[in-house]
C-alpha cells in the first residue's frame, strides 16, 4: 500500500508541476520552440496533400504554413505538419496542439462565435457546388427535388444544403455525410447519391482527374459562398496579427511584382516601399515581434500569392482552376485578393 | 481408382438429401465467386498503383531518405518474432522449406523492382529463420530471448524516433501501435486483475469500475477523448499525437487484458494459495511466484488473440489524424487521379491485414495446443 | 466462524489477545480503506479541476446549454422525440429545425436500431456458423471455417467499407431495380411493404394496438397455459380494432430518386448491419464451437445410439446445454457489437458517434458531446449486461431445478 501512496503523491506532484500557468502569446512559444506546428489536411490535393510519389506535403495550405514558418522563424523548413481532419481541426487548435490550422476551412461567424478561434485573411474563394452524373439528366439544382445529396461530414456544406432545401420547400431530399471525398465520389459513381456537393474546387479536381471526365456535370448553381481561411486560437492578437500580415505580404508581393525569381534583384531596388516591405533596413516586422525581413523570407520560401496559387491550383496542375474572372484574381484584375495599405 | 473419391464425396458431400441440396447450391456459388475474383484480379485490376505507392502504405509520411530506419526496425521486429516463435515450437524441415520459398519469391520479385528492398527482405527472412532456429535449438539462446526483446524494443525506438514520432505512419505505425499497446497494457492489466481481487473493497470497487467503464465505451471515443483532454491537462508538455493514441489504446486494452488475466487467476486452484500461505509465504510472493505464472500460462492464447484485436483496431487512429496502414491507403485514393483504383488498394489492404492476422491467429492456436499438451 | 468456535476452547488470555489483534487489524484495514477512497476522490477532483482550469485558460466554454440550439443540419435517417400538443412525446423524423438534443436522440435511435437488429441476427447466424463448423458436410464445414477466419483476421472497418461499396451499392438503381410484390431491392435501400393502421389515431386505438402486439408476442413465446389466453386476447383485441378502423398494406412506390411508402432499410444501415452481424457472428461461432467442444463426446454417441438424427441431437441435446454455458460470453459480444456500431461513421451511417461529430463541428462543444455519448454507451452496455444476466440467472435456475 505504501507503494501506491508514494506513486499517487508523485503523480499529484507531477500534475501540479505541469499544470502551472502559461499565458504567453503563441508567437513567443513558437519562437522559443523554434518549430511551427501547422495543422493541415493530408488528403486534399491542391490544398494539403501528401504526394504519394515523392512523400512530400504539397498544396496551397501547406505553402501558407511554410510561408509562416519562414516569416516567423526565418526558415521554411522549421515547420512540422500535423494532420488534422475535418473533425479534429478545431479541437487541435483549441487545445494548443497546433499553432495555426490551414485546412480548407470555410470562414463563417458561427465558428468564430461558438468556437474560440479567430480566422486569418481569406486565402481562397470557393463556393458550394453540385456535381451530378450526366446520365441523370439533371441540368440545374432545381431538377434535384427529392434527390439524395452527399457531402463531407463536419463541412459547412451540411448546413448550406439544409437551408437550401428549406428555402425551396423540399421535403424528401436527404443529406448523406461521409468522412472523406474519396467515399463521396465512389458513392456518386455507384449511384447511391444523386448529387455530390462540396466546394467547387474539389468537384473540378475529381471530375477532371476521373477516367471519364465527360460523365460528370458540375451544375451552374453555386449554393453559397465558401471562403477558405486559416485560423488561430482566439484572444491572441499578437499571434493573429503577425500571421495576418505575413498572409497580406504574399498578396502585396504579387501586386508589387516581387516574385521568388526576382527577389534578389528587388532586394537591391531603390524603391523605398519595396525596401521597407522586404526589410532592407528598417521594415515592418519589429512591431509585430517578427524579423524585419519576414516578407522577404516568406517570398523566398514559397513565392508570392500568384505563384503559389499557380503552382498548386492553376490550370497547369491537376486542379485546373484558372484564376481569371474569379475572386481569386488580384484586385487589380477585378478579383478579391487584396492587401490593405502597407505604407 | 475412382471408388475412393466417390466414397469420400458420398460421405462428405452427398450423404443426405439436405446435404445434397446444400452442396449443390454452395459449391457452384463458391466457384463462381472465386472465378469472378480471379478474373478481376488478373484481367481488370490495374495493380501498378501498389508498387507506385508502396512506400506511403508501409511508412506513411516518414521521410523517404530516412526509410532505412524503418527497415532496420522491421528487421529487429522479425528477429524478435522469430526468437519468440522458437521458444514455443522447433524449426523443422518443412518450416525451413517455406522460408526458402519466401526468399525465392522475394528474389524473383526483386529483380524487377528495388534491389535495396529485396536486400532488406532477404535479411529479414534470414534473421527470422536464424533466431527461430537458435531459440528452438539452444537453451542459452532461449534464456537470452527476454533480455533480447527488451533491448530490441529499446533499439527499435532509438532507431525510429529521431526524425520525429509524429512522422510514423503506414503499416509501421500500425505495428508499433500494436507492439506498444500489447506490451504496456500487460502490467497494467495484471495490476487491475489483482486489484479486482484485492482485500480492500475500495480497491476492488475502483478496479471493477475502471474495467467495466472501459469495456462499455467504444475505443474510438476513448482515443478521441484522450487526444483532446491530455493537452488541456498538461499544457507544458506537448505529447505527440502518436503517443496520445498509444495512451488511449493502452487505457482501453488494459481493461481487456485485466479480464483475461482474471479468468486465468480464477483457474488457479485455491488450494495452492492456501498451501503457500500455510508455508508462511508473504501474500506478494504467493501472487508473484505461484499464482501469476500459472494464470498467465493459461491465458497466453487469449492474450495473443488480444494482440490481433489491437492490430485490427489500429485503423481507428484515423480519428486523431494519424496515418496508419488503412488511412495511408485512403490517402492514396484521396488523389482524384487514382479514383478508379479503389478496389485494387482495398484488396491489397485486405490481403495484407488478412495475412498478418492469420499469422497471429496461427501462433495463438499453436500456443493453445502446445500449452494444452504441456498441462497434461 | 469455524475459527472462532475453535478458539473458544483456548485459554482466555489467548482469546483476549486474538480479539485485540483482530480489532487492531480491523482498524488498520478500515484506515487503509479510507485512505484509498480519499486519495481516489482527491484524484478525481483534482483531474476535474485541472480540466476545468485548462479549459477556462483556453477560452473553451464548458456548458450543456448548446443542446437547446437549433440544429441547422439534416440527418439522413432516424426518428427523434418531440413534445407538442398531442397526447405526449412522440417519434418523428428529424428535421433541421429541431434542436441538438433531439439530434442526439436521433443518433441514439439509429444506434439502438442497428444494435438490436444486430444482436438478434448475429446470435442466429453465429450459432449457425458454430454448428456448421461441426457439420458432416465438407463444403459447409469449410465454408464456415473460412468465413470465420476471414472475418476475425481483418479489421471491421475494412469489412464495413467492403459491404457498403462492393456489395450494397452494387445493387441496381431504383429505376431498374427488381420489384417483387412491393419488395424493392435497390442501391437506394431495401423497401418492404408494411401494415398500416387507417382509422382513428386516438389513445384508445393506441392502447388496443399495444395490447394486440403484447398478446401476439405472448402467444409466440409463452409455452405454458398462458399461450391460449394470449391467443384469445389477441383475437378479441384485433376484432375490437377492426371496429375502429382498417388495417391496410402500404406498398412502397418507386419514384424518380427513391421509393416512398412502406418501410425501408437504407444502404448505410444494411451495410453496417451486414458488417457487424458477420463480425459478431464469427466471434459467436467460436464461442459456440468452443462450448460444444467442451461437452463430453459421450453425449453425441449416446444420442446416436438412441437413434436420434444428427439434427435432433444438435437441436435437442447439444444446443440447450451450450446456451446455458455461453450466455455470459454472448453478453460480452453483444456489448462489443453495440460499441462497433460507432464505426458506421466510415460509411456515413448517422449513429450516435456520427451525430456527435457533426454537432461538435458545428458548435465546437466536443468535450460535452463526448460525455453525452460515453454516458449513452455506458447505459446501453449496462442494460445489455443486466438483461443477459437476468436470462442467464433464469436459465441456470431452471437447469438447477431439473
């Protein structure tokens, strides 16, 4: 029995030790640790995907993680990718297991109000689309009264579909939820679902890469907007602001014409804004607790927003998503990729 | 010539009208299914996906340039398995033949593919056979097995941990998870089983409550709950996802081990304890050197079966974002390019699981037979 | 007791010292007992406090009030309880307007639906497999063996995915599905015609219906004299019901996307059921086979010598003895089966765990959800244990009396 008592006492002491308060900003924690824990998906090609041929993580969300590691720690390789699922992503950031999550997460108020998280700037504008098989004969959303819709569990699409049915007074339509897109697509192919509903970017990728792309029709209707953004734990404005401005920096770099290739050149530029932006001399970083050259580091690592978009999602990739004419184009070309004023 | 099969089939297939009916419906159905499966596997299926993504399946997101670490760990595991097997049954000539055939198959497959993999596979087989032979033919080697296993396990972790435990994945993760859980849950389970028979009703009550609660809730919930609650409890320590998954598994399976051990404890005749007491032995010594060894001996097959249960439950770690063997397969299928290879990948996963599961079941059955013979 | 009586003859001083030592021992025992309880309670309290402070520190709001918020999402199947102006609580299909507590109830309903059906079916199938492994027919014997092997040596998660995508979803679409007297087997689900009650839906009809069902159940299961009484009651109640309305057959009608009317089993439920029934049946088969093996061989031989056929031996001699032995193991298996329904998440079956996932994602209240789901599973498991225990007690009491 004494053994038990000693063990218990030891355990209690251990708990008391590890439970001491910690209320510093995540920014300090990350700098102290020297590694950024970044939550991403690993099953979403184009956003966060483990390339099974190379064994490397790639995608838009992955590049944002790298940019932040480069901006905060000055080294894009100081990032540890932690896989989060649609189910675990909020819990992961709330419990401090990851410092930031970039996992194609739709930004909406209920998530910021009910879950203690804060969103970062939107890094991709998507919309909830519907895909059917051509053979079904459906041409638009209105043809699908009574149909079975499939979507991923825990996604914003679940509530979007529910309210779309309600708005149209559809009583017999059902929503089936699967844990991943692969099952969703299989269910559509088998005919279990009459329609597959998720973000348009994913629909395009699945249809475009299938054996017979002509078999699928993405309906013209966009049920709702689906803006993607990373998020951090709520009430930590130092961390959140640092990440916001690293993200905006990628947008601004595209607008100012700074690319991964011409970075060295631009570092020697005489333009005072470019100098300050890239942190040659005094930059913007100090007030955020970042190194002054955080923008230059981020661009060196992943390029500007346009470059990382084209690399991961553009028409040359398997995702076939042209930016032109979409909100993902820079604001100078009529899109919504807009950085606030720096100077 | 023909009389013997006729007699056999009369006895075994067409004995009674009902048997005739059964045989006539079941045999064609089975043949048809086997034929369809074979036809699909040989003509329709495109198996190129498997060699192309074998690394992700085996080691998940473990960095490619560190793959030798995983291979080394696999070698140690095969050596330990061989040694363990050798303690129970001797390596006979036909076992050697099977091993040689496996080696030949590896070699044949290897001339087409990666020579490094073949080298490792051959080394693994050689180690397996070697340790099996050694421990079945030499008492000295057998005495070295337990310390060897301890050293081996530490070596596995020393080899595989440096790139970061968060990178473990694929079949490697499934196996490590099974190993750690089955080893750690054993002492905890034994303690719980004794706790359930304790003199103190409070200890009894606490242990019973723990066991019953764990046996009543789904594993997937326990894992997820531990995954959430641990960082809240210990904000200073960042415990890797993998470790938390293992803790969840251990907490859950300890209860099952406790129940198996308890059934073993009940099988030890009461008279033995009383006899030991009358000899003036301390309670602790009685339990340690008289009750426990006999109890464990009875429940070894059940515990091996429990290892299989753990291995089969390992895919549930997908819930906390770990990439085990099954999830690695799903990750490959998550690439839209491979959307028409679903059946190939699942068939491969299924067969691999079945192969490993069958080996574990086989060992459990052999152990059962061996122990039954020993107790006579 | 025996010891005390033996001590009575010993010298008084000895007895006194023994009593004193006993008392000391008892005090020591109680003190340790108390210490353990105090430590355990302190530990639990400490853990609770730590979790609480940890949550507060991270700004996680721990409350159950979110349960009364409107759900805002649909669930593909499942009934839930609503309270409105009618006679009391009633079951209805879940819709997005209902609150999250009712979403959990719908999930619980789905879990129970699969669990109860699964328990019944796996017991039957498992017994068949178990007996089949001892069949004289070579094919049956080996088929049973290999099915059990395949199922036991692979993860249930893969099996469920296999049943769903490789079997259930390979059925024809509803438009081209085979229709047989209102039975429709399609990948949209299995549709069966049902008997429906057409007429007054008041309390009297409800009472009559319940009475009728109870009487019929009694007729089927009671083997004593009460059987005839039940039968008579059933006939009388049925006649009374016909006086108040009619019973019609509701045939499912196929439409463009699905069928309506009748009763249906969704593909998800069918696949989950197939998966867990085959899985549990394999374990039950092993339990049954093990139990049959432990019976003395002489029983088979004696029965065969009496001229009983093999089927009679199994039905009348072997199985009754087996069931008396295996019930506790069956109980454990039933609990595993119920827990395994949580894997429905892999194929989109909206069971309790699946609903929890959706709720946690929409509201962020993960911990509260887990507590609710855990409690629900605990209660279900205890109920199963209690029922199995009661049956076991009764069976063995009867056995002992014989």
